C-alpha cells in the first residue's frame, strides 16, 4: 500500500461527535456538514442514533398490570363499568394510555405520559415472552 494514499482513522471524542451532530441538526444539511468534517453523512446519522440512545433518560412511570377478566379481542373495548362516559366527564379525567400486549399483559399509564418511554417499556415486556 502506498503511504500517500493511506489515511489514518481518526478517533472522535464524545464531545466532538456531539458537536458535529448538533451542527448538522442546526444547519439542516447533513451532507454539507459531513463534507466540512471529512466524514460520510451516514456516520453523522449513526452518531446521532447512538447519542440519542445514551441521552434518553430512564424514567419510572406508575404502571398497573391487571389480570385479564375479559377475553382478548383485536378491537378496542370500552370500559363498561359504572363510570360516566359523557364528553364532559371524560374531559375531567386525566389522560390514560392502555396497551394490551400479545402475551395478554396490559400496561396502563395515567397522567402525563412520555410515549417513547412507554413504547420502550412495552417492547421490553414483549421481549420477555
């Protein structure tokens, strides 16, 4: 191999990677940012993905898992209890998200819910099957 054509791999610190990703996001032009730094655009996308994984905070949410008393169906089932289902009464309730997993588990979260965290929780529970 000719010494003139050999290019040594560069090691990027986490701060440098974060700065390049931030620059690409703020400019809106990943290709131009990659050219400016002498790297491939795909490298910026990989760094962004890995930085997002590291920066996503782990959070605990109040979750209740209840046994199924009704057979599972593919269509959503409304709560048939004695609750008032009028539109005015529904506006007074805190937001509620319920996910029924394929193994029959239910994940129910009420109040302010971070959907990304809830989806990661559901995927993790699905992987336990």
